[in-house]
C-alpha cells in the first residue's frame, strides 16, 4: 500500500489472529497425542512432514522467532520483518508467494510462448487407498499420465513423432481435505 507521498508502507502480518492459527495452536498437540488411537485405522500413519509443517506455520511471521531489520538507504526508515516458514501448501501467506514466484519462473525460463492446456487426471475411489500407503505410486502416476497424453496427441495428429512439455502438480486432497490423489498437468505441444 502507498502513502500520499508515494512511499510504500509496510503492514506486518498478524498470523496469530487467523482462525486457522488459533485452531492449530489450541488443538494440534491433542490431535498428535490421540492420532494413533482415533485416526490411524481410517487415515493411515501420521507423516512427520505434517507436524513439521504445522509447527513451522505456527512460528511463521512471529517476531519472537526471528526477524530481519529492513532499512531504506534513502530515507533511513526502518522496520522489522519477521521470518516466514517458506512453506508450500499449508501456510496461506507463504504458499501464495510461492505460487506467484513459481508462475513467474515458469513464464520466464521454462514455458515456450505457445498455447497451453491444463489436464486433470483423477483416480477411481477404489484405487486411491493404494496411493495413501505407498506414495511412490504418485511418481508412477505422473509418468503414466505423461505417456497417455503423448500417445493421445500422436494418435490425434496421426504422427509418430512430437514431444510434450508438461509441468505436473500432484495434489493429494480434494474438497473438505479428503484424500483424493490427482494430477494437474500444464501441457504444451512441441512439434519436431
């Protein structure tokens, strides 16, 4: 946001005011303690990455967890900038920043200036359980999706050559946070 004189004004985040932060701060320890008894049979083992992400999120934006002093070399205005968790997927603030940065990286260094399409590959519900307990299958799912799309385009174009450029994002949740492994593919076709 800009002031009347055009100077940028820093407004620190207040992550502790969000309902998500309050919920996790109040209840995550109990959730962890009771997980095996209440949730293991239905949802499988609790992955360590979950606890790591939650703990990092609870520290994100908190000046007590560390900060940098930012100073303008021209006007000498200073402010404290709290360190962030730099997490993806979980922390709303850090994730939003990562999405923008990744999009710019793709646009500037990876993608060709051609038309792109998005495809979504989903799994039947009966197969999803296998991916919950064997995450390595998600890699194989990505490879399978790429092979299928390449075959589809070669068949549709009646060509034995041609390559695909894809950026694949694995998403393991659907609405209401339910287990729903699926893929989002950004695809560009490159002819020989």
